[in-house]
DNA sequence: AGCGAACCGTACGCCAGATCACAGTTCTCA
DNA sequence: TGAGAACTGTGATCTGGCGTACGGTTCGCT
């Protein structure tokens, strides 16, 4: 049902008296999303230094597994063997507390390599991994890893680079969480996600996540996240669909992300 | 002045009606603290794989600098050249927002190596570094680093291991900040610090930080930090001195750290 | 020996965001 | 085709920790 005074809503000033007024949502699923699957090892830039022959050989040896939406890819009980490469679908890495609250550490997109830490002596510790699409991954066991990767200094450096990137990201998230209000965190998170999900050229970046999933990433509740998102939508900065967000004005997001109160 | 009903305070049950009653503080500075300086490169485990000859050679080439309490070791304006090794004193790594709020990312103790990320293509980004004691560091420039480190896969792996450790730490801090109340964060932070500051055997671990500095590490205000600390002190879990905290009951801290509300 | 600076305790109002509680809408799948 | 599940909107209420304010104590320096 349309608001009787729809006119006023539509033309209300940005600092209007209805802070997050109801939005008409985006109906169109637009196009059948491309999950971008690919032949296991060739496109992963961690392996860019290997010769095609080496890659092919590893590819043959790497068993692959699939999981369907909602399945756990691993948890403490199934400790991680070695190295995963995500071929298709997305995986959510998260942690939980004793009383069931969760924070998601990352949403992995196809092409992601994870579990790198183990090869340098880390465990996945308290991290869980859950498939949030139908997922296909391939596995490299410890022996393969040592043979092909640890021996090669170029690859070791690529690993370092990757970990260094993670450190930077985490430091950013930590300061944001400590020092910035929810709205800023929403904005920077959306930007980060938009850039991770390489969308086809000439279209607005689109993020295929529900408010709930976003909230998990933000360290906030679904409710406050919804509220903030509606606010952004009402300003025309984003457009919303069911479990989808379209970034319309990335610059405005950047602006708001830098706000610290 | 002693509380007139001191008896009641002293024997009050833990869940007493004066949640953070005033504490007699710890007067004794005890012993003239050992800042543990050492000959630059030999004790840094990042270089454990190098031969004594190589270490000695690097040592000769590595210029060293000193800063006094409160000085900035670097900031964006003085971009980082290469690699720092902290010989003496402590350094606080932190970030600030536009409006001046700060979060400290780490307190580095002697022996710490920092700036590793740059050698693998990172910048220090928005991090500042400030000496919180009188400090002595030595520097390795890019050329040295490439010659001695990048070439050696064993060292590359050590770097990865170190970065992996940082990732784990940061993930932990992030979840704590998102999901746990202040008291738990205080407890886990104290534990983390206690284990970093390797104290002489047979003494209680001691942390030489002010409430203010702790607060910066916690993402909280000095006031709430003080309150929580006093509470812990009144329970006999820690003892307080001016800019010093002594851990009396690490197990209790561990217990409380796991609380999520 | 005395003054300013750094530290610490405490208290009270306030607010962003959590919690709880529904209602409406759009999918999915039997 | 219809029942349930997943997703979202929106209020009412509560609260941990922030902001602010101020007094006391200890240290370092002149």
C-alpha cells in the first residue's frame, strides 16, 4: 500500500522527519547469476609462478569435493588437512562464542585460496566454514603443498603478500568496529564487498547477501543493519532487492565510511 | 583513611554490594626494570636460519637510531623505508580517525620486528608508531632485505608464519570486540600482554601499562577500563600499581575472558 | 619543597545499538 | 497452490559503555 502522503516522502529533504521510511524494493532478479567456475588451479594467482606443466600435474592430483548450501565445509571436529581452493560458490568463514553469537570473518568468492596459514604452522583455530551457495572446492594435501609450494621462494612470497593483505584488512575492520558508528561500518563493508565481487563492466556493483549475512560481517544485529540499509536506500545511494544490494553511488558510500560519529 | 566498616569490605562476598570499592594501591616499584637490550640481530628469531657470519655482516651494516619517550618513530609523512628491529624500549603502533580517536594495534617489546609487510608489498598504511619508553631500533633498508631475506625460502616462511600469527591475533581481537563485554576483553588482553612480557620466573607476570594505554588497546575509554580493573583488583585477581598491573590469578582471568555477557 | 603533569577513582546523564516482538512479503518446494 | 521458510520493516524498551566532570594521589623536574 502506498503511503497517502507519498509526495512528501519522495521529495523530503535528506534530514527529513522520517529517518528510514519504507522503500519500494527491487523486484527483478535481472540475470541468472554467473557463479564463475573455472579449472581448478590455473587462475589462482597464488600459483602464477608455476609452469603450466606443474599446474597441470597438481590439478590432476587434487581431489575435489562439493557441498550444498548450508553444509559445513569444516569445523574444529574435522580439522583442516591442508589447502582449499574454492572453485564454485561462496563460503562463509566465521567464529562463534559459547553462547552462540557469531561473527563472520570473511565471505570467500570463487578463486579464493584458504587454509594458507596451516602450511606455515597455524591452525584454523576457532574458525568454522559454511557453504552459502552450492560449492565446489579442491584440496591439496600437505605433501603436495610442501613439494610444490614451500620449496619455491616466489610462492612463499606470494603467500606472505596474501597474509599481509589480510592483516591490513583486519586492522581496518578492528579500528572501524572500535571507533566508528554502524552507518560508517555498513558503508565501508559494502564498498569492500563490492570490490571483491567483480561484477560485469557497465553495471552497478551488486552484492548478493542478505541483511542477516551483512550483519554477521558487521558485528551488528540484523535489525540495526536493516535500518541503516533502508536509510541508505532512501537517499538513493544503494538499491535493495531480496538478499541483494546494488551500489548506486560508491562515492557517497566512501564519504559516509569516513565519518566517525 | 580506612573505611570505618573495613571489616565488612574485606570479608564481603564476591558479589558484594559495592561493585568496585576503592583499593589500596601497590606502592613498591620493586625492582629497577630490565629493559632487556641485546645485540641487534642475533636474538631475533626471524633470522634464526642465517649463519653467524651473515648475521654479523648485516649487523655491521644496519644503522641504528634512538627515540625518546613520546617521540614518533614514523607516521605517514615519514613513510617506512624497510624493516625495523626493536632493540630497547617499547613502541606503540596505533591508528587514528579524522576526529582524533585512536586505537592501538600493538605494543611492541624488544626483539620485535616490524614493517615486515612492506617487503611483501604492503605499506604501513594508516599506522603510526610512538615510543613509549626510550627506544633504540635498528634499520634494514630495502636492498639489505632483498639480499638477505627474500632470497632465502626459509626466511620467507618465517615471515609467513609471523604474519599468520598476526592474523590469528587480529581475528581474536575482532571477535572479542564484536561479541564480548568489556570485562572479558580486559581479561583476555591482560593475559595476552602477560604472556608477551616474559617476566622473570617465580614472580607474578607484570604489565607495565597505564589504564589509559590499556584502554587504547581495548577500544574503550580510560574510565570504563579503570572501573573494570578496580573490580578485578577487589576480587584479588590482579594487583595494581601506578602504570603497572600484576597478574595474581591467571586462571580466573581466563575464566572471565571466556564470558560472553 | 613545591608545582605541574601524569595517573587513578567515581559518579551521573545520555545514547547508539541490542533485545524483543510482530507483521508483511517473497521464495521454495512438496 | 498453499504452507512454511527465508527475508525484511518497524516499533517499544532496555542497557553497556561513552562523555563529562571533578577530586585525590604520585611522580618528575626546577
